[in-house]
């Protein structure tokens, strides 16, 4: 483990001391845990993003059903007689 020196406003340090005591921890441990959690979140996000970017099948599969639905909806509209659309709109 390494030590780190940080500079914070007095009010921030006061809050950190109170919060650490409330959690039954030290300011040092609380900051270390916070940074470790942030690192894990960032790593998980990066892994998920890279997995998404490298799996083109997932991206293409999501687009294709939407296009087929648009085609089927437009063909259904074309099958409705012109006078029937006016009656439905009323």
C-alpha cells in the first residue's frame, strides 16, 4: 500500500471525518474504498463497451426487426381503401 497526500478545503475534511466516523471507518480507508469502487465501475463499463463494439451481430440484429416492422406497417396502410382512412380519423 502507498500513502497519498491530498489537499482539500477545511469544510470538506470536516465532512469527511464525520462521514468516516459514521461509517465506522477512517478518512483514509473511506477514500481508498471510494477510489477502488470507482476503478471497478470504470473497468466494468470499459469491458462492456468493448464487448458491444466488437460484437456487430448484436447491433445488426437490433436494426433488422425494426426495418421489417416498418415494411409490414407501410404495406398494411397501402391495403386500406382511401375512404376508410377518413372514417377512421373521425
